[in-house]
C-alpha cells in the first residue's frame, strides 16, 4: 500500500471536512482543489522518481507538500478555524510562487541553487548547536560530512545563498513576467497582485501581531452570548484562494513532469473558480476594497 492510499476501514481525511462545507462557495473551492490534485495524479502517474535530474526529482516532492498543506487548510476552514487556515494560506501562496518561478525559469541551474539551500540550512543548524546538542546529534548520526562542519569561504557562501537572498515579492513579480507554460487563461493568471492581501496580511497571523488581533470582532451568537469571531466570509475566501493556488500549481506540475497539455480540464476549473469569486463578491479587487474599508473603519473607531 502506498502512502496516502485509503484502506477499507479507514475514513478518508477529506470525508472529515466541517460544516462550513455546506456553504456553496466553500464547497466549490474544496471540490476544485480536490479535482486539481486528482487530475495531477492521473496525468503524472508515480508520486516520485527515485533517479533523475533535480528538476525531475524535486517537483513531485514539492507537490506532495502542497497537497498536504492544502488539505490542512481545507480542514481548518471548513471547521471555522479561520486563523490556522490563514497561516496555511500564507504557506500555500509561498509554495505556489516558488514552484511556479522554478518551473517557468526552466533552468536546471536554478534547481541546483534551490537544492543548495538544504546544505546551507544544515550548515547553519549544525553551527548553532550547543556542545551538548552536538554531542547528542553525533550519537544519532554517522560522522557529519565535511560540507556540514567546514567553514565556507565568503565566495562559497555568496554562491550557495544566492537563491535564498531573493525576496518573495521580487520572485512573484518576476514569475508573472516569465513565459507561462501554456496559452490558456489559467496559465496567464497572475500572483503578484495577491502578495499584499495574502502573504503580508496572513503573515500577521503567523507573527501574532496586532493586525491579526484586530481581525477578531465581538459578536452575539444565537444563544445571546458574546463571542470573539472573525467575519463570516473568511472560510469561503480562504478556501477559494487556496483553490486558485492548487489549480495553478497542479496545471504547471503536469506540464513540467510529463509535458501533458491538458488545457481543457484546468481551464474549466479556473473558469468555475473565477465565476464563483465574482458571484460571491470575493474577487481580488473587491477584497482589496473591503480590506481598505475595514482599515478606515478601525482608524475611525480609534479616534
């Protein structure tokens, strides 16, 4: 049995989605995400390749992480846990941007730079260990390789960390300008216009700054009790944003891994997504207006 395969006596995790799934826009977003990954798996076949170049081995692993995080986001959002879902939406945004940038660059050297971050991270972790921590670590593993313990020269650090030095905002702007994998509407979908409303906004939740605190309102529930809660539109917003990231990433992954130009299926998903967000008043432009109006109201209340 492969990892993630469902046993007869084991409930599928997506069968455990919460009551917010009854809301049509939430349900549509969940269906779109699930459909995108099913299409990706059907078209690409095996989950991972044991051999091959980095640009062949790495995308399936990135897709595995993307699907796991997307599943977690849907679970949280459909159970009304909007704050955890916001943190995961921030993660999904960074994942789709990084994946799409690498795929669109279509350069094996960039994949090597991406892989080099593994060695940079381990070098920093090992160097930061206390003597006691390092002693315990050395008991668990064979002698660490030289690249982990040797001090890198300035030139080596500059070369290895070149990829890490790129800011996400620069990466996403560059991504939108790179040639897309195809000519469909979903291939032309931009992501840089979501940097502020997704990555920056939801980072407030991850960092627990006061902007996140102000997202909570005091509301009166049906039992006539006062409770803290975020605005009720958030589950739909988060699930639909996530669906966009899933559609884009699954589409680009199929092209990158098997060259399959399955425009029709992903174009239909994107069309349903686009129609849904406009019918629900959740388009990028409308969300920005709502966010600005909320900020203005907060300032007015403070004075």
